[in-house]
C-alpha cells in the first residue's frame, strides 16, 4: 500500500481490453463469437475471461432497465451525524437501489426507484424524518446519458425487509394516497414487486 492507496495490478493487453469492450457492448456474446473477433481460441478466451473476473475487471449484475418498464428514479443526498444508524434503517428498503457513502457535508447519496413520483417523494420523506438526518436534498432523475440497469430488490410479501418500523396502515403518505405502500406488505398497491 502506497500513500494509503492499495496497489492494483492493471496489466491488460489489447486482447483483454477488446474482450472487455465486446462484453460491455453485448454481455451475451458467446466465447466462440469473442474468439473470432479477437483472433484467439475459445479456450484462451475462456481463460482470459476467468482471469478478468478474478481480478475484478469483469463483473455482472442482474437488474432491469427502468426506462423500458416505466419506472422513475431519484437521488436523495443526506447529511447525517450517524451514518451507520441511518444505513441500518434504510438499506433493506425495496425502493433503495443503491447507497453511496461520501465525505463532505452531504455524506450519503441514496438512489431510489418506484412506479410513481409520489411514492419516491414519500419514501424520501420517511428517510429525511429519521432522527439522525440534519439536512437533505432530493432530486427526481429526469434521464441518464448512459443506459442504466437497476438492481431491484424483489421481496416476498409479508416479510418486512426494512427496519423503518412503520406499517403502511399507519403512514400518512399511504393514507392520503401519495404512496403505493411497501412491496413486502399486504397493503402494496403497485404492480412490479
């Protein structure tokens, strides 16, 4: 470790780079198709892909394309004095697609997804009301310049995944029709989960 940074072995040759590029363009390419494009045998391509995965240069995530199914997403930047407590409360929420911890004043960015805008606002409000939140900034994401695949947390009904400690029947957002409810509860009115 040099200057507090971990040393990373980044020895990629042109064939490795081409394999990564091809798989970014089409992750369903077969090793035979890749071998034709990089002038290597299929076993050599397989070995390189295995090496690239092991080193962390290739990774796969399963998710959905929100644009294709009409989902909306938002970003909530939060300033909190107790990051770990807040994280333990919200990280299992099915509406949360990712949480990024940062330095600086706003030290958490939470990316949310929902079937409607009012549910996004309601979920964000619940997070903002947490007793450790000092300041927050909420934005609806209008579009992404690159294709985004969201890692949606599909949940079983009646198995509450979150630690927010609130039931839909007791939530003012749900009662006034501004939230479609938690996907894990029997109150959920949406169609995705």
